């Protein structure tokens, strides 16, 4: 993971994060100053950011909002106070309402982002300056350290060419926490077709089959928030099948879909599945963030060979998209 240290200094009223990358300093600068690239990592998994303004000039304003898996919104506002390309920049960082105005009920801070060249590539040093110990402790309690660390650990993906990062590596599963697993797979095809393959029942029946020897006779797709879905699989030649059902809780057509999921006929909590698609140079990075109720359930599901079964399905999907 890129983040190597996070330290707080109550006397200096600072929080310092250090992260190392193999990319050159100029590439790191570009990732932090291009809002479309910044959107890909500025926000922890499950809370992607959307920038609606980005004026990279002294006194200029950047506005963004992170959207949670149930549609929750967390807005932010940067006022640029210093810009020194490609060495770094400084902002006044505040929480923001839906109109982009600073929220006076939550503490503001001053943040400096410094980009240094290293023998291996580059180093990010992000220092947040707080107005008081109380403000520092309040933002720590709100999950600032965990959220920022998870967000910046996604930056490796952005700094590399997407095909270099993911092509030929198959389906990859990363354990992010006791409850969260991230699955990634590059599909060599446009995002529009990958999205359609996930929401067209007849297409789903052709690829979403897991290991060979299964059919998907039922594919009832949810298209609007609040809609229910139901998928059923049966072995070829007959026998006992299984299925999943749930609801669509958030959708950004072509880009993101969040659903609940539980096995049909089983009691107990299910999972929350957050699917997102990003296209670059005609290829689509599929990311599936799964939230489990606990670590035991996570480990039980992973032990079933889930990753291998998904890779078989995604390989079929890629062939379908290319066809």
C-alpha cells in the first residue's frame, strides 16, 4: 500500500500523512490537479467523489461531494492559497453544504500537499493544520485518518496506465477490512457495453454463470432505486439450484450501481455490493466493493472459491463484449 505513515502532533496541531509511489513527481502532481483523475481516488472505497468546480489559481475554489452507498452525501470545499507546480499546493479545507458554502458547524483546516522526487519515484507529504486540539480530535473521531488512508491507497491505480495496471491479471480480490473486500477486473471493451451486460437479462444469462456446468434460468433485473432483483442458477441436466435476491439502493446509469444481496431462503444479514465502472482507452475497469456483516462471513464466502468463479464469468463477459 502506498501510505507508509500517518502521525499526529497535538502540540503542533498537525496530522501528517506520507505515501510513496513509483511514478515521477510530475505524474503525481497531475493526478491531484486534474479533477477527473482526482475523482478516482479522493474518497474512500464506497464513497467516490465528484468535483463540480476546480479553479486551480490562488483564491480559486474546488467543490466536491462524496456519495455513500445509500446515497449519503458529504460535501467539501477547497480554497487554494498557494500553488507551486509541480512541488505542491495549499488549501483551506472545509466541509460544504449542497450549495458549496462552508459549514460553520464543523472545523476548517489548512492542508498542504507536497510532492517530492525520490530514487524510486515520488513521495506525497500531506500535512493538515488544525485550529485547536479539539478540532484535531473531532476530525480523528469522524474517521479522517482511516478514510484518507483508504482513499490514497487507491492512487496507484490512477498513476498507471489502466491496461498496464490490470490487463492480464484476471480477477483480483483485496481484503480492505474485516467487513470490506474489493474485487477488480479489466474488461477489454467500452463501459457502455459492460454496463449493458450487467443489466440486460438475456446477456446476463450468457455470461453470469460461474464455473462451467450451470445455467441461469431466472434473471429479474432491478433498474430503478427501490426495485427488487432475483437471480437463480441451476446445474445443467437438472438438480438443486440456488439464487440471490435484493434491492437496488443507488444507481448512476453507466457508472455505478449499489445493491443489497442475500441468498434466497437463507436467514440473517446479507451483503452490500457496490459496482463501479471506469473506462480508459477503450477498456473498462470493473470494481466491486462488497460489505459483509463481519469477518467470519467474509472468510466463509471467500473460501468457497468465489474469486475463481467470478473470473470464469468475467472471461465470458469479455468474450461477449468483444463479440
